[in-house]
């Protein structure tokens, strides 16, 4: 990854000037929570890749061509905060991104996050999902989270280098670091 890696203070400064913020990371890492907070703090329109792009009601996946059209329209907007990793759409999103926040905690943190989310929304749809997509846990989903660093992160790093090498990146490795970022943002 050849991107400029930021520390918390530099990222807080960059976020104050940012018009388009991309939040990526493993499921359960806290992307949506951070995106909602930044949306409110900076009055940035919030785009959830799960709700607004990939999923249709009833856990039906949106056709790929249609999803890509939605991404193209979304990133063309002047201001946004977008949560969702989707390495295949990074070539569309990174050139329009001012800063990337990569949620990268240990896998047990992400696993804990999805289990807590599942319990919190048991039988219901969380706000960041399409209608009628009640929260679920499957062995495949848990395996995806367990193997995320090995299977997804190398592709993410390559896409960051290929399509967003000039985009600064803050890697957040814990919820504590995320809270520290939010405290810095509140002080500025």
C-alpha cells in the first residue's frame, strides 16, 4: 500500500476539510457506527453500501450492473460519507475520496461486533440494511469475518495503491482509537 498513512491528529485535520469520506473494513468492525457519527458531525450525506447499493428487500442481491450504476451516481455527488468495503467497487470510489478510514481491529473484535449486532437486531432489520433483511448469522458469514485479513485485505491494499495512491488513509485498529479520533474531531 503506497498511500499516505495518517496519525489520529493528521486524520482529524483532514476530516475537517474532507467532502467525501470512505470507511472500509471487516463486517462488525464499526464502519456504520463511525459513518453515522461523521455524517452528523459534518452534515455529510450518509451512504450505506449494504442498504443503498447491494441489497434489495428480503436479502435479494441487486444485479451487479445496477449496483455499479448506483455507486457511480453516489460518488459523483459533491459530499458524502460512505461505509462499505467491496474491493470490486474501490476503483470507482477511491478516485473521488478525500480520506479513507480503514477499520482494522483484530478479528475477535469484528466477530464480537456481528454477534452483538445480531442479538441487538434479532428478527429485525438494522438501519444500514435494505428493508426486510433481518439480521442473520451464518457459518459462511462468520468464516468470512474470521478470514477477512487473509482473503480481503491484500486486495484492498492493492486497490488503494492502484486507484487511490494519493488518498490519505487512517488505519483504526481498535474502538479506543476510533473514540480518540472522535474526541479530536470534537475539539477542532
